[in-house]
C-alpha cells in the first residue's frame, strides 16, 4: 500500500503540480512576450530587473499589479463585475486538467477528452460578456459585444477542425489521440509521405485550429474587442489590480492550454523521435506548446488588426466551409484507405 | 428504502444539493427584476442539469449541455440583450406580463405531463444501475437503433432554422 493509492493524496499532488506548472509557464510566456516583441522591434526590452536579461521583470510587473487598488466603478453591477475574472480563470484551468504530459502523467484521461475541453473552454465567453456588461461603461459594452460575436463565430471552426482529428483517431480521449498518432497508420492512408508525429494528414485542420485559437484568445490580428485605439481596452477597461491580473493570467494560461491541445491533436503530443515518452514526455509536450506560443507572439507583432467585417467573413465564408470540407475528405479517406 | 438509507448514500446527498441549487436558481430566473441577472442564474440552473447528467453517468450529454446551452444558447441570450437594451441595475420596464397566469398554467401542465410520462414508463422501482456510458456506445445507439428519430429531429431543427431566417429577413421587394 503505497502513498499513491490514496485518492486524496493523488488529488492534492495533481492539483499542486497543475497550479505550479501553469503559473510558472504563464510567467515564462509573459517574459517571452516582452523579450520577443522587443527584439522584433529592434529594441532590447527589459534589461535591468534581476541583472541578466532582465529576467525578474515579470515578477516586478506581477507584484505591481497585485499592489494596485482593486477598483469597482460606481455604475458597475458589483457581484457580476467581481465574479467575471474568476469565471474566466476557472474556464481556462478546467481545460488544462485533461492535457496529457506523458502516458501516465495526466490529471484525468476522460473518454470524452477533447469534447470536454471544448465545452469547458466555451464558458469563458460568458465571463467576457459578464465583464463587458457589468462594467457600466459603453467602451466595455461594445468590447463585450464584439467579443461575443467573435467567440461565437470562431467556436464553430474550432470544433470542426477537431472533428477531423477525432474521425481519424477514432477516439476523443487525449491519450488515445496521441497514441493514434504514434502508429504509422494514423496519417491519411498509407499513401503519401510518412510524417510520424507531425501533422499526420490534418494540416488543413491544424491551420484552421490555430487561426480559431488566436481569435478565441482575442489576440492580434483578432483583438477588435480590446482594440485600444478605439475602445480603450474593451471589456477590460474598468478592471484594475488583481482582477485585471486574473484576466491577464487567464490569457497567458489560455495560450499555454490551447497550444498544448494543438500539440496533442496535431503534433503528436508527448512523442518525439528517439525520446522515451515516459521520461521526456512532459518536456517534449511543453516544448511543442511553447513553440506554438512563440508563433502566436510572432503573429501579434507582425500582423495588423483585422476589421470587424473581415473577421466575420473570414470565419463564416472561409474557415467554416473549409472545416466542413476537411471533415468530408477525412471521413471519405478514412473509409476508402 | 427509508429516508435514512436514502440520505446515507453520497450520490443522493449530491443530488439533493444540486437539486436545491437548481431550484433556487430557477426561482431567481423568474423573479429577478434584472434581465441579465436572470440569464446568469439560468447558467447556474443549466450547470445543475449538467451535473445531474454527470451523476447519472451520461458524460457526453452533460458536456453537450455545457457546450450547447451555456456556451451557445445563453451567450446568444446575453448578446441579444446587450444589442437591444442592456439594463444596468433595475430594468426600467416591468418584467411582468398580463398573461402570466395562463403561462404558469402551461408550465405546470408541461411539468405534470413529463413527470407522469417518465414515471409511467420507468415505474418507481430502482432500475439496474448503469455504469458510465462510453461515447462510442452512444454513437452506435444513435446511428443504428435510433437513426430514424435522430434524422427526424435534425430535419425539424433544420426546418425551424430556415423558418427563423425567413421570419427575420425582410423581403427586398417590400
């Protein structure tokens, strides 16, 4: 009878690991955003805090946010205003639960896996609408409206892109999908170039998924809801202090969560040539996820913001039909080959 | 089974807690004077129904409730509210209706019909406990045994969708 047989010990361990890893990686991503954006603009970026490379800058910023006064505007709807950041953070953390770091290191391997992740992630839309409405400011309201329209529009391509993977793998379990990619038969038919662990046939799905993820995270080029030139900060305008930090943390943890899910669905998860998945799995998965996070940051600093109607037509006229075609082709090839 | 035995089982306690929360949230939905608060309480009630499905071992149905009802239907409610009138604090217009008693009557009648139909079909005896249902089994059932009802329902939904578009769209010649 080892200690690991106790349900509560295991639960506490899983919770501890999840919280620590998520916070640590979120800080790393924040730092990467500061540094990468600086170098892309030919600046040095944070330089002095902590000595070398300004590594302590994120801690300084986090402490600064925590010290600030937690304001609630007079015209705000108090309970809803105060609850919204927590709902946002909750939705993000609920998604992280199912990401498999290695064949054994997974908080819960649900049979529904990815379906659960999509369902839990969809709750964050409510949080944004809550924040936009309850702030009692027209900038927030317009930002919330834009965010609502955007998140509804891009949820569809997101789900459609995932359906292709599920058809190909024949399961919705995250571990199952990863293992299916380890087998040579996963990529569409045995024809074509064999690409073990990488984009096994679902290149179209991968592109749709990443575009939809960028829109779901409300990042450039899809950041109309918080467009600072027109809407101050959109639904974040009235937030300050710890509640603003929660939204910020939610965004960076969301980047990590969605990148990790993309890595599991399309890039072979914890598998890599020549590395034992049991031991190196967590590092491989985090590495792949951080690579995708880097691509997201890269997009942010090299693309202009889309216009509202361009955003909607991209989703409904291009991504949704493309996603449907991808499903049809995948299903046909699955049966034929 | 006595009440003591019933309370003694942890699932029943969870069921009781979820039921109480759902009832309170539902009551709030119909009595709140603030439309947005009513919609947010509807989220709590729907989450409670998802929890009930989880208790029954129907994971797929539970997460579908979250994805479709909380993630899409309620978002559309909120969206519609904000685009038309976003009442902060008290709603200036009374949230009441002349025909509230007929509406209550219809609600009670629907509840009675559903409750009677369910109990008449399944009876009061304890059925055999179902383990967690797997999604694959659900798919087999839906697309083999119940494929005709499934297609019929999707046809009705499609008709409703087209009807909605026809109603909402103005004839360009007018």
